C-alpha cells in the first residue's frame, strides 16, 4: 500500500528522529516571528500564533509537498495592516477567509501551474532579496524601547546580545562537523538557552516581545455586516492576500523542488493554503502562507517528510496551552543567530560566479527583483515586475528572429519560406520581408517553420493577403494551422492549406 487517501506516501522512508527534531527547531524559530508580525499589524499577539498553528498543520497534512512549512507570514500580514487600521480585526478575519476561497478556486482550476513560468533570473533575485530581508529583519532585535522611544542597544546589553548571537552562529557552523545526528540549529538554541539560565544572564527574551499564553483557538464568525458594501471593502484585500500568499508559497515550492530534487504539486498547495486561510478566518488567525526561512530551517535540519510540519504546528499549540512560562524565557539572541545563518545560506552566492556569463537583461531583472523585494517587502510585486520585464525581453528577442527565405521556382511562382514565430512583436519585420509591388502574379508563403501565435499575427497575414489581392495577384498560404485558417475569413478564396496540423502545446499541470 503506497498511499492512503492521497495524503501520505507510505513508501517514503521517514527518519523519525530528524523529523521530530526538525519540527521542534522550526517551532522555536516560528514563534517570535509570528508574534512580531502580529504586533506589527496591530493584532493581538495570540492571533499570530494561532495562524502559525492552523496554517502549519493544515498545509503540512494536505499541502503540495513534504518539507514545506507554513505559518503566520509577514508577506500576507503586511497587506492587511491598512484594513486593520481602517475597519478593525473583524474585517481582517473576513478578508483572510475570503482570500482562502480565492486560493481554493485557483487550485481547483489548476492555475497554480503558471508559477513554473517564472524565469530563473527572477528566482535568483527573489531568493537573494529575501535573504537580505531575513537578515535585516533580525537587526530589529538589537533595538529596545527607552522612555517610549525605539533606540539601538548600547553598552553591556549590546555586547551580550552580540556575543550570544556569535556563539549561536559558531555552533550552527561547527556542530555538523562533529555529528549530523541532531540539527545544529536546535543544539545552538538549547546551548545558548542553558547558558543564559545557568549564569542568569540578562538579555532580551521571547516574553519581551509578547506573552505566548493562551487557550485553544476558539471558533468565531467574523462580526461584520453581510452586504455588498462590506464585500467591496474586503474583496480587494482578499485578492491581494491570495496572490501574495500563493506567489510566496509556489516560489517556495519551486525552491524546495530544486533543493530536494523532487517535485511538488502546485495546485494541491493552492487548495491546502486556501483551506488553512478559511480556518484562520473563523478561528482567530491572521492568515498565513509558506515561510521560506522556516522551510529552509526545516530542510537544513534533515526533514524530507510531512511529519516535521505536523510536529512544529502541534508544538506551537502545546506551547500556547502549557509551555509559555518556559518558552517565554528563550533568549532572542539564539533565534536571531539561527535566522541569520538561514539568511546566509539562502543567498544564492553562486549567482556572483555566473553573473558575467548571463545576458545583461537577465542580470538587470535579477537585481531589480532583489531591490524591490528588499525595499518594499512586497514579494508578489517584485516577482510580477520581474516576470513582465522578462516576458517583454523575450518578445523583443523573439521578434528579431523572424526571417524569410525567398526564391522563384521553375513555374515562375515566388516562394517565401518563413522562419521564426509570428506574433505582435514580429509583424513589422514580417511585413518588410515582402516586395508586393514587384512580386510576380503568383506567390506562395510557406509557414512550415513558423507559427502564427496571436491575433496581431493573424491580422498581419490577413492584411498581406488583401494587398496582394488588390493587385490581382494570387497568394497561397501553406502549412497554416487550422485555427488560423478559420480566422482568416477574408482570405478564404485564395488560401491553399496543406493540412499539417501544428502540435498542441501543453503546460505541465502537476
């Protein structure tokens, strides 16, 4: 028996020790991040932890691939800050739930496959920009509030923080050389935690951010008016939440695919993420999506199955219910050190080695995506701009590849053999290939090595046939696909189609 209800692959070998330890490590790093984002948005702190538990558990069980970690991510929370300030948290819950419905629809209609159209330079820029964002966000833990003003740590508190962070990084780097039986990140957290407790070192802890004490997430229907006006308020936010969450989630899925050499299911991930956000909306969660940093922590700890994500989610729930007094004393320096190492290992250092071998437009796209990610923290916008620019560059380069070979055969017929794609970008160059005035009375255009791609190209061919017809010249189009022949209504009388159908191009939908 390989699968049960298509949820778990029982043929996969699971290293239970690695999975459990990886799950514990992920939980430790996820708690302060979820709390920080909740406080940043003005939500009650527990709303962040509830999102981490709900999103983490649902996507770990039903998600598109093992090894991915979801939680209350900043990418989706940042989108909701304006709604929180203008209408309050009840509207936020409603927007999150509706965003989940949108995500499920995207998964059901199998639109998740289009994330595979993201070019590699965009991925490079996205990953590098995200690594910088993760690293820079850790610097916030070196700040404190004095007399209501935020200021940098100074003197002894700063030196203690720096020392503990350096110790954490040192353990993460050196411990794998001793043994890989236990995740180095978890060892670093536990060692630094023990040192702080034994020597009674005064330093910033998790409870300095917020309390993690609470109960089981309660069921709650968002208290908002059921009206079209309400829908007009929340629907734009729901669309953005859905788009941002899926963009980060599916890019994370692609990244995990590359690291593990396996393949996930993007549409299944969309449905799982949507289901988790619907539950978040009705169980006091701020919404969430896959978290690249925590996913990399998970993979670095040796996880390759779903169990670690389940362990992480259940650990967060247990901490909320029973473990707050202990976890609250966890030094932030240990978590900062782990996350800094995640940022360093996330960065695609190999991109510097190949940068002089890449086309200039690819370099520009990669840098632009990274800069937008760093400055705006808007991952969806950065990727969208990168994809648009890459598509325009591709269109421009493809437009330059349209060529025509022409000759006059023994019967005095002039033959044009077209090479390259014919689409909106190449129609001007295409039209310039023909000498309509001086061509003989019979012309054949051979599209065997070309393909008409869009309506602009069809209109160009239609106009060409009209111009030849106006001069009483016969033009025949060979090897033209059936769909194009049908659309060229005005040229029906002069088209001679040699029925060789074009291949049907399909995008992989898994």
